């Protein structure tokens, strides 16, 4: 018998968890648990300026409130810096790392067509006094990297946006791409479900996995939850935090019912993650464009929240 699959949820504690984060958490839990697998929690707190311990507490409280319990002790990336340093050394030994002095602004100006997700070194940078260089990974033949996404189908990079390189370490901080590859391997993760905004990152992560001789997990990228204007929910918005919905009297089963409806798994009635297991199907997420409109309601008014869901539509 093969070992049970291992999925994970890897939030960055930069603010209170919102409905979009909970949507990903629920779906990755369902994917793992439907196959009798394990579901692990990893706190991606490498950005010491933006991540806060209070948000770690809060997100664990929110997950418990939603009935999403994790297996094993959660990992905190901030406590694993020596592992990232070791991986970086191994990557440096490949000869594909280089130091770069570009600021983010230089890079954005140097490669406007590449979009803000793929800024590359201009190749003309020179040291700035007092500023440590960043270490970047040179992408070699990214067009050969392909993967089968369990939601989106076969994926390959669009030639216009091939990243030429990406950051491994900047300002003495290991990058998300490096840490996630090290930790997915260390936690024995066999399947990664996350927002479709991270598809581009997968191509970078596969390059690092190959360079480090690590296994590539199965990937499923799910549509990101949007507001009624079609804008992706972000932590900075704040109003849709699970904590605020909790404070306004919404129960865990009500929230799960709402998220299930957005995932085309139910009619919005209160439910539990366990009850959704029999009907969970990743393929249902393929053509989904989940949108949620919430009216701001003052707590004193004690009105119920006005929630509209639009569970169907075309995902580009
Ligand atoms: N830490 C990332 C986030 O909160 C998720 C990374 C991942 O799932 O690979 O957006």
C-alpha cells in the first residue's frame, strides 16, 4: 500500500486570515482528507517585518473554528533558516546562482513586458554602497518545464513571460521560492493546493526541485476568491477576515457552507468540512470564478451580513 498523501496549508501571517485564505485551506484539507491523507500546517513567516506572532495565533484559532484540524506539529519557517542556508549552498554549487544589485524598481523598468511577477536582473547593475547584493537563480530553458495541474490541466510557460531569473535571497532574507521548495520536501508533501495566483511560482519551484534532486509534488491551483468588482481578496482589505465574521456572529458551519457554495459543493446551507468529503471534486473548480459581495454592516446595527455568491462563470 502506498503511504497516505500529504497536503498542506502554508499561510503567511501578515494579517488576519480572510475568506480567500479559508477557501484555499478548506479545499486543500478536502483534497488530502478525501484520500485519507494528512494535512499539515506551515507558517511562512520569513518576512520579519510583515509577519506577526499574533496573526499566527489568530489563524490557528480561525482554522479550529472552521473545523479544519491539522496533523503533526506546524512548522515555522523562521525557525528553519539553517536548512535554507544549506539548500542555498547546494544551489550555488550548480553555477546557476548569481549576485545582483538591481533594486526592484530597476528590474521593473528593465523588463516592463515581463509584468510585475517576472522582473529580471537588467544585467547592468553595479554595487550600491552599504547595500548587500541579492542572490538570484538563472532560469535555463524554463520552456521545458511542464506540469499537469489537477484543476487547470497541462501547464507550460507562455514564451512572452519566461522569467530569466528570480530571487533566492535578498537583504539577508531567504525567498519564498527557496523556502517553500525546501519545506515541501522536508514535510514530505505529495500534493500542493493553492491559489491560481501562484501558478507562475510553480515553474520556479520545479526548477529548484530539479536542481536539488527533490521530488515534485502534484499541484492544484484553484481560482482566487474575488470581490464583487472582480478584485482578488487581499489581507489589506481587512473587512472579510474570518475574525471579523466570527465577531459578527457567523458560526463555523455557516462559513463552511458559504465557502462550499463558492466552490460549487453546496447550496450555502451550514455544513462541516467532513460532510463535504463525499461530494468534493477538483474538476468542479475548473470553470469557476468565485465572487463574493458583502455589504458593510455596522456591528451595532445587528443586521445580518448581506452575502451574495456567484459560484459560476469563466475562469480565464
Ligand atoms: N505563503 C503563501 C501565501 O500565504 C502560500 C504559499 C504556498 O501555498 O505555496 O500566499
